[in-house]
């Protein structure tokens, strides 16, 4: 991906502040930052590169003091201890000007830019000054490359043959056991599950195949990408801090990827694949109208031939594609999407900001990540964020902005026969260095969704203009046909910015337009029918004076979204917005101003003239404003800013009333600022006043390295689980490891105004391109939170949020605690409570509660006994806005308890047991209640003898008393290992089910003997995958005190039996045949053990300790 930031026409005045420090008069310090040796390492999540840096003065001498250096990387993970874990980024200490860091690769081959920066004050040994613009940081950049991992070949898998009565495969899928359609038949079943990776010449091959199910399929169904959230884990905690990476994601039974490094140095990897993928190659920074950001399944390829880069993709089994835009209410959720039963893994969530009362141009767009930023309930269609999402963002020296939540996803319905074809040709003006030289691209896309067809094609170009300037151009055309009705349209944009004549003169020009018939719901928000063009110029006149000029014109045509008040239409709006009234208006803005510095104080004055012409209502309004501003530093970390927008003359624009904004900015740490702002509004449209206390973060300085290490517990849980359960994104550091957050937003009166794009109205979600009709719902929101992570054996966090408005109240309370009770016992507790945050429905639905408790026993000294326990209480877990159309008194709750344990006293015996219980209650009306419970009991034992023989048996019982349903199943099997890789087993299985309740099918049973053959696969043709024996490694001698040394086991395990035991475990449990998952789990655990002292003795975690599905 191109690291250039996306250029959007920010329509507020150019930066009016002036540098408070004369860089020429300050001592010159230079940072040298580079890899110690080769900057090229394999992308295997194990290889590391050592980065070294040196800070010197003008004479080339190292700085004679210790300096904290902040490191950030576009990919990979820094290793070792973070010098200051509470700061954004990864910190190291430069002693006498020299520092060192270790960066570990991830699994994606790519170019990685690494930044090192130190405070200008720390480098010079100065105290921070009371000024608006501090000393610039001393920074340096370097680049490393993660190349394709051409590793030795590895094959793992099982081929399984079974002959026996139908519907009696106890070890197979639970839904096939006692299937009435198969009872009485003879079943001949041959299945295989394989995973392979290795080197074929210059290419890396990765593949997986499972003949019985999709690779991503679990007990909960199929999905795009198998990335589990905390809320989806079977157990909250597993007593294991390893990480899991899924190398072969696919919604069908097959995955393959061939990849090599590009023949052009610096180019993106060449590859061809089949499986699940993201569309990064079709969403370059130069693309907006032609960009495609989706999660898909099918074929994708990318190849570089000299200066030409070719990308193509094909997706099958497409479901209906939905785009929702929501207005936040100042809390973290729950935010309902417009559809239920979302295809898991298909969502993309963005947070966009745009100027208040001027919809159509996005000022900032930030992509959010599942787990670290939000969690999603795919069945209900709800989003719960890790931090509150406020309605507005008040800039004391610029415009007032509004925030929008944008969600795109596929709806998981039965209509999954759509297809998508797309291709892109990109010519890089300098081979291997498109970010330096620029590029030009052509994109084509065709989507067939049955009764709905969509086509999109266009061209785009990106060119650097000198060292700091940039030019971007794009043209797009779309064609949309639905149920015989079609709409076509064009869109284009031209944007240029950079210095003019001298570095003191900076200019920007832009032209962007989208016709009413143009559509693309998989990209940044825009308003069809809007044209916007203009330019801005900022010129420095001497060291303390700057002049600013700006012209902007916005033209709106076409139809605005229809204003809807019908409850059914609001709650079930469909896939696209309903066209309403026509609009035809123009807003022309002229702006001129001066910024002056007096010592450490900045002052400015602008004159603004606006001319609004509405050709439908025949209205022509001209208004004038004076905008004085003031910025005063109070302390090195605190500054005061003020701005007034004062109308004068005979005409006023109701969308630009008199506004006065006061703000205090407190720099908490580099990249994190807390702002207290108050805005007073008189005249014009709502909102009246806005009060906000918010924390602003420079997300370019952050990375997942610090977050993952912050929320991990060695031998307890990994960083992602800890982050999902505990991470609330607190920013204020009270003490080492103790952070807090506080936020307030008070908006007086609702703001549903008549803008140039049409009338705004209250609605829970805007679908399609109807986001311009979203307004602001007034009210008061606040949040207070605390988080503690400094103890290596204990972490906790809590936050309470409350929103009060005319639509109702919403209280969000989240609390979590986790830690090591003993070295062997890990526990985790999380409580969540929230109502619903959408406009128009918040006060009518009951709140939801979720309480989870998890325990994991894993002795790091002995692995003979392991146990897991989970308890969960949920209140209203399935309530949706759809229930408002029936009855708003519907409520439900359920309790779920699950526990399992495995005990292996020696190499011969193994005992496994599991019990699960769920109690559900539902209140469907004042006089009707329903209660239901279900029990699962399971026990298995295995005995190995005579080195080649084993016998195992299992019994399973499930009952649902309210439905008069009872099922029992059992199996006993005798196995013989002809070789360590080939096992033959004979057994007898029995099952019976009684289903008399609710018109069930009555009693059914099946039983009989069966023959099974399992072959462990560890190589393919020509010895592909055959592993050489690793030479014995020299180990340090270990002297233990006799009193503390553990007693030896009663019997030692013969080596051959160890191989047989591992073969049996892989062949008898269907859950273990997911080779792509099992292998990567093991790899991740080994990697973690190698990198983390004290973890090497732990076994890798699996989804469950045992049992069949």
C-alpha cells in the first residue's frame, strides 16, 4: 500500500499558526537510523532485524545524555521491554546518543517503513518552553523488507476411511450422527484433511484441503476469515499466552497460494491464490470514486512486470452488499446496523468526519479494527466500540466537525450466488518505487447479483510535486441495474497541493464532482449530484506574519433522501435510500485573512463572504462574517485558544450563525491531547451550544505492538484476548501502568437542518448513499474510566458511560479483571451492560447485560491435569429493533455453564470429561413466560498398551427436558498401529434419540460395528514435506536442589509410543483434522515460547481440551 496520506480537500483555512522556534538558530542535531546488517528478513513472524540509531550534534559528537526515542513501524512487532509502556508507540532509551531495537517480521511480505523520533528538548537537554509550537522532533526513517518465506516443505494431515452403518459415525459431525435419512444405510466414507507449505523453485506454496467441511467452518458455522473475537471464544481464558494465526482462510474446502518476491526490487509480491482475501490493491490512495474496500472469497492475483503491475480478482458466493451510516450518540454502543444475520468476517467499519451542515466531503476517514477498536455481534447486527464515539469534534481554530460511523458488510442470506470480476493495471513511473515516482492506474469491476448488476471503471493518477507536494486525478463511471431500472453516472476529481515559488508560499486546488446517477457503496462517503471546487493560498510575509486566501464553491443537484417518519420504513429501510425532493443550489465562499505572531501569542483575523443561491425556492442570500482568533500558551503542556464567527450586514446564513469557541488543549504525551471546548451559538439553525471534553490521538504514532504487550499475561492469555477483554483505550497516565479516561459532550437542541444536500431527519441508520440526511440528536454524554496493567499477574479496567437525550437514556458499563491466582490457575471476569445508541430507538428497547467468568488450570511444571471452566449470564442477548414492530416488552435471559478436564497420569492412560448446561428464560408478554434448559455430558477414556495397541471409549448424553428430547451416543474402539503413520481400528458405536416434544419424530436409534483406517500424512510426491531430523542441540547443564526437584513419573514414555499417541489424537478426533489451524496454532505457540523466557514448557492452546464435535 502507498504510505502517502490520502489528500482530501480540507476546506477550512490553511494552518494559521507560526513556528515559535527559529530552527536555524537552534543547534543542529542529526539522527542516523538504519539496520545493523541486512534489512531483508523472511516474513515468518520469527525472523528479526536489529535496528541501530545514533544522535549526534553539529560536530558529529554523540549527545552526552540519555534520551527516550519513540519507534513506530508500518508492520512487524518490536521485541523486548518497552521503556515506557504508557506512551504511544514503542520506546527505547538512547544512552550517550546510541540506541538499539529489534523488529520481528509478521506473515505478510512487504516493504516496512520504520520511524525513530526524540523530543527536541530532550536531545538538547532543555526544559520545555511555554509556546504554541515546540521544538521540532529529531527524527529519522529507515526501511526494511519482509520477503516471502521460502521455508523447507512441511505437510501435515490425515486421510480417514470408515466403513459401517449409516448415521453411526460417533467421531464425525454431530449433525450427521443419528440422521434419520441415513439410518439403515451402509456408509462408505473416505475423507482427507491436508495442509502443506514449502518451496517450489522461487515460489512459496501454501495449501489446505478438507473434504468434509469448509476450512473456516467451526461449531458456530462458516465465515470469512477465521479470526475469533473474545465474545466468540468457547472459554474466556485458556491459561496460555500463545498467539494463533490462520494461514489458510477459506469459506470452502480448498485454499492455495503461490507467492514469490517481485522480480523488480521494491515491488509488491507476485502471487496467485484461492481463498479469502482483502481488496487492498483496489483501494490505493489515489482512488476514491473507483476504490473497492471489501472482504471476499475466490481468486486473486498480483504480478509486476517491470513498471507495470497487474491485479485481478474473482469472487463467488456473493451475498447482498449493505452500506449503513450511523450518527453516534457519545457512547460506545450498542449501535444497531440495519440488517440482521451478517456474514461473519465480511464487515468493514470506518469512522468519518465532515464539516457540520455541509455533507458530502469527508475531512478524515479512519479504518477501525475488530478486537482492538470494536466487537460485533453478527446475529443481532450490533457494534460495541472500545471507547465512546462523540457526535462532534470542535476545532477552536477551524470548523466544527461531525462524526459518522460507516459500516459495509454482506448479509448472510440464502441468496449467495453472486459473482464479482475486477482487474487493475497500474503503471509505476519508476519500477519498484511507486511511492517516490507516482503511478497511473486503470480499474474495471463487474458484479452480478442476480436481479442486480453493477459495473464500475475508471482511471487514476498520483504524482509527487517536489519534496512535499502531490497531484491526484481520478475519473470513474458506474452503471447500476436493478429490477430493470438503471442508473449511470460519472465522477471525477483533481487535487493538487504543494509549495509555490518558495517554501513560504503553499497552495492547494481541488475539483471534485459526482453525478446523480453515479454510485459506489464500497468507498469513502460522497453525495451524488454534488460538485465542489476551489483553491487556497497561504503565504508567509516575514517570520511572524502569514496571509491566507481561499475560494470554494459547492453545487448540489439531484434528489435528496426522502424524509421518513414511518416506523416500519425507518427500522427496515432496505438496501438503498429512497429518493425524495429535488435540490438545486450553489454556495460560494470567499475567505481572506492574516495571522500574526506577537512573541508566543498567535492572533488572526479572517473575512468570510458567502453567497447561497437556491434555484428551486428562488432565494439568493449573501452573508459576511469576521472571524477573529487567539492562541495563548499557558504552560509547556497547556494552551488556550479562542475563535469567534461574527455576522455583519443585512443578510445572515442560518447554517453559519454567530459562534464563539473557547478551548483548552492539554498535551498528555506525544501524540495525545485532551481538549476542553465550549461553543456558544446565537441565531441561525441548531445546535445551540456544544460543550466537549475529549481526547485527540494521532493514530499514525500508534501501533499494535504496545497494545498487545500491554494486555498480555505470560502463561495466562495472549495479547488479543487480553485486549478484547480489558482494553478500553484509556489515554491519561496517572501512574506507571495506571491510566484513566474522562470525556463529556453536551449538545443543546437537536440539529436536523435544511442543508444544501437536503433536509436532515432523525433516523436509526442511513442506508446506501443517504448519509447526507443524518443530523445530530442533542443531549449530554459523559464517560469515566480507569485501567491498571502494571502488575505482571493482575490486570483490570472499568468504564461507565451515560447519555441523556430527548430520545431516552443509555448507560454503558464495562468492567473486567484478569490475573494469575496461582502459577497454575488463571481467571478472567468481564461484565458489560449497554442499551442501544441509535437515533429514534434508544429509549424503547431493554438494555443488554453480558457477564463472563473463566477459569483455566494449567500447571507449568506438570501437564498431567488441565481444566477449563466458563460461566456466562446474558440478559436480552437477542433483542433487536425488529421487535419494536411487534412488542416492546419482550425480554430474555440465559445462563450457560461449561467445564471440561483432561487427566493423563502416565503415557498409557488418558481421561477426559465435559459438562455443559444452559438455562434460558423468555418473557413474551405480561402473562406468558417460557423456560428451557439443555444439558451435555461427555466422558472419554483411552488406554495404550503393547506399544502398538490402544483402546478408547466415549459416551455422550444430551437432554432438553422442556422439549422431551434425549439423546445418547457411545463408541468403543480397538486400534493397532501398523506403522507410526498408519492405524487400523475396529469398533462398535451406538446411539438413540427420543424426540417426542413439539411434534418431533419420535424415537430413533442406530448401532453397529465399523472399520476405520487412518493414515497420517507427512509427505507428498518427491518427498515434498518430508522433514529432516533436527540435530541434537547442546543444552546448558541444570543443577536442581534435591528438595525442589519434581518426582519422576512412574513410567517413562517409549519414543515409539509417543509417535503412536500423537497419531491417534490426530486421527480419532474430527476437530483435530483442521490442519491449517492446528499447525499454525502450534507454530505460534513455539514462536512465543522461543521469544518469551519461561514459556517454553507450556503446551500450545487449542480451542478445546478434547471431545468431538
